C-alpha cells in the first residue's frame, strides 16, 4: 500500500546531517518524501544531498520565482499529508508557536492542514529555557506532535536533554502511530502526589509514586496521542515526547488542569490529590514546642469533578485506590463525580498499588466492567488506554 506524502522540513541545527538518513529511511518505508530547508539549514547540509536522496528539487526560499513556479508553497502544503520538522531548532519552534511566517518553512506550517510533528534538537540549556518549554507547550496545545528530544552527549560537548531522536526511532513512531488506537487524540494526564505546605519545611502528602501516570503518558505517546502530563513531585525522569508541567500543591494542579482541560479529548486523573490542606501556611518554620497536635484543615477543590462539569468536557477517567469494598466505592465515585470510567485498584496488599512496578485494575463504566490482571505498569497502561479508546469510540458513536 502506498504510504503517505511526507514533507520533511530541515532547520538549521547541527543534527541537520541526521535528516539525510531520516530521508533515506522514510523512503525505504514507502513514504513519498519531499524536502524543504531553512536558509540556515543549507549552511549545514547542501540541498543537493536531499535532492539526490528524494529525486526532487529541494525548496528553501519563499520569495523565489523559480521555486514558486516549480511547486509553490501553497501547493507543497496541500501535497503534504504529514509535515515533519527534523531537526526543529529553538528558533523555528519559537517562530511556529507565535504564528510567524517570515520564511518558507514557517509559512508552510501555517498553510498546512495536515498533522505536524517536530523533532526538537538543541543544546540542553536552550531546551531547558523556560521560554522554549512554553513554546513547546503552546505547540502541543495546537496539536503538534513532539518527538523527543532525548538525553545524552551533545555535539557542543555538553550532556543532557536536547539530542534529536535517532532517525530510526522517528520513523518507527511515525509509522506505528498511523494505525494507533489514540492517533491524533490529545490527552491530559495528572500523576503523582501533591504536597500541602504546613510551613516552609513541613508538608502533608501521600505515598503516590507517579509511576502509573507516567506509564500512561508514555503508552499514550506510543499509541499516537499528543500528551500533556501535569505532575506532582516524583522521582521519575521526564518522558520523551510528553509535555511536562510540574506542580506541587493541589491548588497548583487545579490551576494547571481545570482551565485547559476542554482543549483535550481525554483527561485521566491518575494523581493522588490531597483532599485537604492546612488552612494557613505558616511563613516561618514552626518550633517543635509550638507545634499543635491539631492542624486546622481546609478542603481542596475537586479537580476531576471540575473537569467533568465543563460544558465541553473531555472523556474523563478517574482512579480509585481502595483497601475494601472496591467495586462499591469505585462505582459510587464514578457516579458522584460524573466520570466516564474509573480504574480501581487495591492498595495495602502484597502486590500492586502505590510505588509498585506492577499493578492490577478493575475498570468500571456505566453498564460494564473489565478486569486487567496483575502486570507491569507500562503494559497495564497500554491495556487501559486501549480500553479507554474503545469506550470513547462507543460513547461518541452511540
Ligand atoms: C554550529 C552551530 C550549530 C547550531 N546548532 C543548533 C542546534 O542544534 N539547535 C538549535 O536550535 N540551534 C542551533 N544553532 C543556532 C541556529 O543555527 C540559529 O538559531 C538559526 O537562526 C536557526 O535558523 P532556522 O531556525 O531558520 O533554521 C546552531 C548554530 C551554529 C552556528
């Protein structure tokens, strides 16, 4: 079967040389490939390389009469069934996220109506800059799929997050996400515990490790989704291809989720959000002698219930961790909070639950349930997401 038309856009980073191998692999997988380059990219690798690999002229100028005659930028945008920008420089990411159109690539991005993926590649400090992270988040909110980057040694001699994914990995993600269960879906996931400050050194928290939420985020990317993960404090590495928003308290988590949830197709509340916080946060460390045995508490806002109340609500999936009467509590929580689905698990048993690498779930929805047996959390996450995709499809087509 003829695969898609891929428009590969190369921007001006040191990883531009990897785009030649990427072109070769995409062609080998059966994609029709055309290449465009930024002016900077042509200083790293010559257009002739890509012309020889694709058998087609390589465009790199917007205001060039010959290039516009050969295949104008609008026609190129129409031809593309997928726009892949690899490598994507910090500069291109910034321009795209602000809607600039001052060169061929950014104009093509605005003109293209097909799915867009980018493989960022840059020095680790450039990647870590908050402005770059904001730009990435805003592209994700526009539905752009972010492939990588990954951590490792960098051309500049430093080491850290910012290396472009290897061409083979990019190819595999593209081709597996074509038939994936969550292809094109936008998913918002919460993970980990929250911390509710008592004073500058003490807090109330819980035993959630975040492993289930992180496994869900990773599996969702594998199944073709664009994922934003809102994470409480955990000891886990950031995930490749997942937009990460770090928060600490339940209030911060609420503010990161509730106003944005309507932009997503699915919301999965896997975080263990504290129900209560100290009514007052004392600004100086409380001396041991003055510590009270009762700390007055105030109730936190219910994040998942707020998402489920939205007029344009996503498909809402909750979690319940129970020590007894699992089904009764889980179904009650689902009805009470108007969830579409709830994944319940036993805690305090020998296997599974908080901080464990394995878990089992019993998943409930109105009129049905399914048991997912004890298995590694990454595999369990994939099974749960497949079930969510199936139920969401049934709900939308009912
Ligand atoms: C040797 C060299 C390597 C560079 N590598 C990168 C890189 O890996 N990622 C990046 O974002 N910018 C990198 N830059 C900076 C970009 O080339 C610069 O921001 C340029 O304006 C990008 O243009 P473009 O986004 O239109 O392709 C590099 C610059 C030089 C001189």
